[in-house]
C-alpha cells in the first residue's frame, strides 16, 4: 500500500513537471521569442478570419429564425432616433420659425428652445458616447445580443462551445500570459535601472518595454493593423490619440516606446510605475501636483526639449469614450510648443467591446471581460505631424488636431467636454448659447458693445468684493 501511494505521488509530480515544462516551452517559442523579435506566425489573423465566418453564419441563423416566427429583429440605431437636419446658424433657424425677419423677441422663440431641449433629452449625443457600441450582427457574446428568442438549437450548442473555449481555455492562458508579462516588466526594468545612463541603458529599456507590451498584446489576443508608419512619433514631440480604454497604451506601445504621463498610484500599479521609471523617463505626478497646470506644463516642456527622451503619449480627452466619437481635447498638451503627432485608434466591436465604462465596471472586472472576449481587433493610423500656426490659440490648435483624428478614424467630432460624464454643464456653455441668442435680438455690433460693458462691470464687482 505504501509503495502504491509513493508511486502515485511520483507519477503526479512527473505529470506536473511535464505540464510546467510544456507550458514554458510553449511560452518561450510562441510568445517570448516572437515578442523579442517582433514577428508573428499569423495564427491570430487566421483566428480572426475564422471568427468572422462563424459570426456571419450565426447572424444568418438568427434572421432565418425570425422569418420562420414572422417577427422583426431588433436593429440598433447608429445615427440617432431623431432625424436631424444639418446644423445651421441659430439666427437662420429662428427666422424659419418666425413669421417675419424682425429682430425683436417673439413668443415663437420659446418653441425653438423647447424643441432643442426635448431632442437633447430623447437623443442625447453626449450620453451615447459613454455607453457600449451596439452591433448590427451577433458575435456569440450574450453581452451584445438582443435577439435571444431567435436562437436555434445549433446556435445554442455553438454558443455553449464558445463559452467553454473562452472561459475554460483562453481566459486561463491569457491571465497567465498577463501575469508573466507583469513579472518580466517589473524584474527587467528594475535590473536595467541599475545600469548607468547612456545608449546601452536606453536600448535595453526599449527592448524590455517592447517585449513586455507585446506579451500583453498576446494576452489580449489583440490583432492590430498599423497604417502610415512613416509618421510614427519621434523624440522631442508629443503623441496625442483618442481614448477608448486603458489598453490604448498597450496598443500603441506595441509598435514603439513612449514616455507615459500619469498620476502616482498605489498597489500593483504603483509597483509598475516605480519599476518603469527606473529604466525610462516617464512622468508621474502626485495628486496635488496634477492640479497645478503650470507645473505640469513645465515638466512636459523640460521633457520635450531633450531630444534623447522618448515622445510623450497623452490622451487629451481625459476620459474614455466608446470609440464612436471624439470629444473636446484639453488644451494643456497643445500649449507646450512642440510638434504634435496625432494618432487615430479605431476598434472593431464585433470581436469584443474595448470601451471601458468606468462608472459601471472596475478595472479588474473590465480586464477580465476583455480577456474573456474573442479578441481585440483595431486599426491605428499615424497622421502627419502638426505644429501650431502663427496667431493660432492652443484651443484652436487642439480642435484642428481633434478634427484630423476624427476624420481619419471615421469618428464623430463633438465639441462637448468629456468631463460631462460625471460633472454638470459648465456655465460657459450656457453663456455661449445666451450670447448667440442675444446676437439675434440686438445684432452683432450692439452685442459686442454690451458684452464689453457687462465684462467691465463684472471685473469691477470682483475688485470691490
């Protein structure tokens, strides 16, 4: 009996050793070596094409089921549920409602503002930017399907196999890959940090960062297509991009190294920050410092002056948007006075929703959702570098860059501040609308004189206070 127990334990140990050996061999051959060399075996591309064919078949089966039951399928709206005409001037719209072209106040003016208010409540273009993007077809994820009653037996079986594949095989492998990448990033950047500053340290730091980010990309099964790589950001500049998810950093850093800017954190994130800053020139701010605009601008300016330092990566929106729109860019990074390298990122929601709704999901829950999706598929466009023109304000420059990113990525260019996600509308926006209506009533010239008078009265009042 003792001999049998000993043999069983010995056999179990051998099985564990063989499993660990096979895993590390697989990790070395198919993940670490390709990550170091920057090569791919094409398995992820084949996997993406296979998924697309499965999705087409699943959507076809749902449509057949709907026809057999003589029911309509749910079709998500993409352009809003209110048919809106192209935006024209406030004055022109007012004149259409009025019976005459008089500039005096008319009771009918109330109808215009009432209509616009109801439209904003029913079809709010700001709120839609912070909800998951809706799909025209089903991707075998229950989190994205509204037509469950049309699912056939074959589809149910296929969906069940997909659950087993994603949660039983892919999720554990992805989690192990992510943990491996984190450990390597912490250990290797710490070791590189002991080297004296110079070209050797810089090159090793770039190799370590690239290798680890490529491991993270494989942990997400991310399939990325980079366009116009001749426009990639260079040292001494700032790279700005639209922001959908925290993994935007991984998507961009997979193709080149950047200096990151952010607030100092605790826990695992804090350990990563401390390790990374030892090997590279990242910029971390304390919570109190991050609110000081002048200090932030000075540190950014000192960084871009040194041409030996990596380009800074910034997301000027300041919050995550659902990848259908681009919202207002904060002007801070456009005041530094250096070359701006715009980048447009567009995710394919058919394989998994990359948008991070921070008010609904914590970061750990979100990452688990990403790792249990089919894949992360996206396209990245490097736009030509842009510089601030003479007489152009930082706000105008930011809007010009934002428009270029929206146009290239096929995104809606919105003027709204992403801070509306959690804050109320600023008084400046309200005053702007009031000014526009005042111009309709009193005219542009009279309005400018009245505005200057009001402004001087406000300043006088502030001094007296």
